[in-house]
C-alpha cells in the first residue's frame, strides 16, 4: 500500500468519523432486522442519528448502535 493510499484512507476516516459521543453509522448499513443491505433515510431523534428503513416494518426506527431498538411501533413520531 502506497503512502498516498494510506493518506487517502486516513483523510476519509477523519472526514466520516462520528461526532464526539456519537456512534458510527452508514447510509448503506445492513439492516439488523431484515438482514439486507439497502439505503436508509437518516433522521434525528432525541439528539442522535436514527436510521429508518422504509422496507422494514412493523418497526419504525432503530438507533444505529442497535443496543436500543425502538419497539414502540414508532409512537415517538420518529
């Protein structure tokens, strides 16, 4: 791996790094419910990024770090 490639990878890592205190997320994340990798729309909910998968129902929203899953059926208007 050349020095240029390493510098490019480092620059990308810095550019796409999460804000302090936030977990890393991706627009093309693998959905933990359906198992497919598909585009999700990103919204903000309770001060943190939330990923909504239109194809994945009955759940409405889940945080990117899937330790807190919204099982309320979207009652929080996410």
